[in-house]
């Protein structure tokens, strides 16, 4: 059918304590056992940072099996240019250097209106 399935590690520290798949390492091991190219890894940077950190290393390591990327700032799960732990200009640059061609899912809680929360896109494109 031409469909790509995704598996998504979710953090068990904040979001879902009972979720069984909580690291990119565990997800990669599952994908290796399954051995199907149409099932890939969803990289939710918010969850990856909370559970493992090492984002640059993990992006490089798992890039061949990443099928989709989602973004949100840590710890508040707000827009990527809000105050927090992550430098999204660096992370976006890393994705570009790796050759990521997919979409970025914006799974965050806007601090203001949705329209205002998308201002980071214009700022990033202007660079």
C-alpha cells in the first residue's frame, strides 16, 4: 500500500509512566528484529531529551531509520524558541546536515496563540 508505519518512544518520567517503549535504543532494537523498511522510528525530540539526552549522537546513530521528527521545547513542551534546554537552531542544522527531508511535527503547547507560536519558523528561515 505504500504506507510507512512508525513506532514512537515516549518518556516514562513525565508523560506516560506505564508506556513500554521509552528509548530510541529500545525502538531501534525492535525495528532490527522486525526487519521491515516500511516501519520506522519516530524521533520525538522532547521525549528523547527527557529519557536519554545525547541528541546529537542519537540523531546520527538512528538517522537511517528515522521516518518522522517531532519537536517541542524541554521541559515545558512549548514552542522550540521558548526558554528551555534545547537549541533548536543547532538541532535543525544537524537534521539538515544529515539530509533529513521529512516533515517536522509541532507537538507543543503554545504559550500564546497558535499563530504567534509559529513565529520561530519565520526567524529560522530568515537565517
